[in-house]
C-alpha cells in the first residue's frame, strides 16, 4: 500500500503518486539503475548515506548530514 511505503520512507503519499505519474509519462531512458550494497566499513567517507556510480563514470557520494533537497538536486542535475 502506498501509505505504508510513504510512512516507512517518511515521504508524503502525494509525492509517491507524483513520482509514479512522472515515471509513466516520461519517455526518456529508464531512471532505475542496478544497485549494489557495500559494507559501510569499507567506505572512506564518514557517515556515508548514499553512493552512486553513474554509467558515464560520474561518482557521487552524499553524506548523511546532507539535506534531502540537496541530494535530490544533485541527482536531478546528473541524470
């Protein structure tokens, strides 16, 4: 259920519906990429929240102290 997912990830249900609607109308390349979980002890960064390696070679590391809005803006800029 959308409400359960929204609660689990602390986002509004409206945001999930917006993401779904945008995903359905966009005719660009898929926005999903393969993900690989790594041991956080192997990371060089302190309190790393997210690490993304894009297919074009760009590597993004975002710390847990970074605001969600900043992380989202970075990902949008690099897509």
